[in-house]
C-alpha cells in the first residue's frame, strides 16, 4: 500500500481490531497496488467482524479493481454501510459485487452515486439485493434512463431510493410505477430530482400512487413538469370530484417537493398550498397515536367538500362541477351531517342541508331503520329455525327409542303365549 499510516489502517482491518469500525479510502491509498493485494484486502474485509462502514470513492476503484477486490470480498457479517461514489463503475463492476451483496447479512445502506451502471447495472443490483436487509439505496447520476425490474426481484426491505440526476423519462416512470403498485410495495421515500419527467410522467406516477400505502416522501425538483403536472398531484391527494373521491384520495403521502415551471407563479403557489394542506392532514393522522388513515379522508371532506369557498377553488383547479349538492349521494347524507356536526363554523351548511332536503333525510333514515329491522328479524328466524331443528332431532331420537321398547314388549308377550 502507499504509506505507513495506511498500512497501519489496513493491518488493523486484517487483525480484526475491534476498535476499527470504518475504512475510508481514496485513490491515493491504492497507488501501485498489485492484483494480489486487491484480492487480499477483499479477504481481510470479508473476514473482519467489526467493520461497519466501508468507503472506497473518488476513483479509487474501476471495473477491473472491483473484480479483483471481490474475488476476496465474498461476504460480510458486520458491514452496514458501503459508499462507492465516483468510481466510473459500469454494469460489469456491479456484476463483480453480486456474491458480496447476496451475503452481506447486515447491509443497510449502499451508495453507488456518480457511476455508470446504466439500467443493466441497476437491474443486476436490485436482483442481488432482493433478500438483503438493505433499506437505503442511492444511485444518483448513474446514467439510468429506465427501470426494468420485476416486483418479485426488487429488494424486499428497501425503504429509501435515490435516482436523482439520471435521465429518467416517461419510460422510466412506467418502470417506477410498477415498483409503487401492489400490496408488497415497501418504498417510503423516492427521490427523482434532476431527471426528464414531464407532465405525462407525473400522471403515470400519480396513477401509481392512488392506492399506494407506503410512500410518504416524493421529491421531483428540477424536472420538466408544468402547472398541469401540479394539478395531477393535487388531484392525487385531494380529489374533489365527489365526496367518495375525496375519501379515497391518497392518505399516505406527507411530502411532495417539485418544480412546475416558471409560468404563472401565483397559480403555481396556490396549487402548492392546496397540496401542502392535504399533505398536512395526511401527516397529522399518520403520526397520531392511533394512526387511522381513513380519518384523513374524512378531515379532507370536512375542510374542503363541506367548505363552499374552498371547494369552489379546488373544483376550478381540477375542472369539476363546483355545485356541492349535485355531488352528494342522498344515501350519504346522515354521515355527511355527522361530519358537519363535528366542526364549529359550519352551522349554516347544516341548516341549509336540513331545510332543503329534509324529506330525503327522513326517507334515508327510515330506510336505514327498516334495513336494520329486517336484518334483526332474519337473524332471529335463523336462530329459531336452528332451535326447532334441534328440538325435532331430539323428538325423533325419543320416538325411535320408544318404538324399540314397544317391539321388545310385543316379542316378550308372544313368547309367553307359545310356552303356555
């Protein structure tokens, strides 16, 4: 290796010094390193049981050196964090890492930023980490244009993914959308700044997030979206096309950071305020001790659907009819009135609803009462039918036993007559 101090550090790694928990090296540490020394360093790291942080950056590595290092570095029971930024690694270099990635049993974070792994390398990376405990993966500036990873081969425990400063466009958004859908989606933070995501890409992401229940943070700074993209995210977190749509709007996202161009900054800011208001409601009910996401939907109904001025503004932004009454299903009126009753300052709406459609309210309540009575009596009928069948079975058993006794008595009398 290069000098005595560095030799001393590598020696501590080789000797498994319990006080040496990190190894940080740059290119100057590896001048004139032989092939055998690269492989030996890999074995020393692999055999060490105290090393937790490994950083080999600033062009310390390339595909060739990574291959040599990983001939020895096949596993680790202690390493939690690996940083390999700015090494010019390609998919070939990532392929050399596969045995280590599959056998690093405590790996939590991996940073491969500023390399050249491309979509092929990212695919290999994800497949290798599928069963890993890794939670954070950073692939900033890695020349990734699209994502082609099947959900079944995506890291099962990954929570934070940084794909900033790549070339991700609409095709890349389709791939990312697949990772956000399905009951097994795990990502809670997704960073996509400095890519080529336009309004169409924003629409793809918004659609994928409608039923997502894991992602809380989405960062999309410095992309190619306009005000139309902002409207799509507004509709995602608070769709005012109907009360049902509001209740079903995304209730998990707590932060969306994005740029929507420089046109009409006033409109931009107004849309962002509405987005932020919806996200605050999500955050409030997600962080409460009881954490009931459905309550976030009800809160949005109260603060937007049942607030005529706010609803009119949101309806205009989303291009929907702003007439409140036309959107309320009469069967939902009792529940709507219950929501209104939980808030001060909306008594006017309450009175208006009661006075204008009191007949419908009465009909709805009457119908609900009859439905409850019907269910009650049906349950009683089933209960008594079961009891009647049990009684009938017992009677049949008794009658069968009585018939057997009569047969025995008749047989006994017949025998007596024959003897006489």
